[in-house]
C-alpha cells in the first residue's frame, strides 16, 4: 500500500488530495467529504477508506475550498472537477478506465454533479439535491446554524440548518440555487447511482425520490436504500458500507 498525502492539484492551500494506492493497479474510488460545504477535511473518514481498500479499491480523498464569502458555489464543485481531471491525467498507478465516485452529505451533491458530467458510477450517502424545491416549500423557516438554534422554527432544527447551509453556500444570493438543483440535470449520459438516505434526517428523503424518478425517466440504473430513523451520512456507515462496496464491485469489475 502506498499512502501519498497532500498532493497539490491547484494553488490554493485547500486544493490538495490524498491517495491510498493498492500495490497492484486497481480501480479508483474518488471520495468527497461532507460537512455542509463549509467544514470538513479529506482525512476525517478513514474508516471508509480502510473498508474500500480492503475490498480491493484504491482511494482518492479530496479537499476543496470551503464555502465562505470568497468561495461561494460553485468553487467546491470546480475544485473537485479539477482534482478528478488532475488524477485522470497523472502518472499515478490506478485503473484510469475504472473510476467511481462516493460522497457523503454535501460531498454526495458534488459527487452526483461530477457523475452528470463524467458518467462515472456514483454512491450518494445523504445527498442534498433539490435546493430550489426546498426553499420554495420552507419560506417561513429562518436559516440558523445548528448550534445557534436551541428553539427551532416550526419545530425543525434540521430544516433551519439546511436553509443556513444554502445561504452560506451561495453567499446569501439564493436566486442561484437552481445551479446546484440536480434532478433536472440528469441525462441519459449520467452514471448509474446508489442513493442511500435515512427516512427522517437532514437530507429530506423526498429529494431522494425526486432523484430516483429523474434517473428512471432517463433510463439510468438507480438503486435506493432508505434506512429507518434519522441517522445522517457517516451515522449509518456500518450499514451502508456493504451495499456500497457491492455496488462498486458491480460497476468497477
């Protein structure tokens, strides 16, 4: 195993990635971390990398510019696209013809966006997809960071935090949310997907169903798993890893 950390794919301090390479030339899983676009790091989910590596995959984990007033959307997507292109054109030893995408939470939105562009198979853990629809149906909710919201509007801390995330991601310009609303961007060239979610968590399950419908309408393979309860992304990792690896093995053989 070769671990190569902090490979620069751009000039910004955040534009770095880590590689976990098998001794043999193996398929690659390109992993995008979550954290609401505004926090998180490429080394925080090593348990997932260990499982993927044990299953025979090489892994790339990418950092990207986090959302702030200087780096609103689509800086995060642009960075991950640049990192993926950098790897495709690099001399690092992995199967350039066998690449899949995996993302958690906000990273799942980025991963599915990349799949729309590349056609690569993708696994989404608790992705948020229908920003425009969410804002249209949550006009009375005040956006608040979760820790600053002891008394949630309408009884929903999750919805308030989701709105706060969008306000931060777009630097307050919510007229732009259509750029990252994904169900209308699915085409026949989009890669197959495994959508995983919980029934009552931060990522609204109805957004998963809208995505599922869009994939089916375009003739794209889509598998969907909904767990009971409110676990979000890494919260259900123990249950999600096996179907994730099964999906990746199917599409990277």
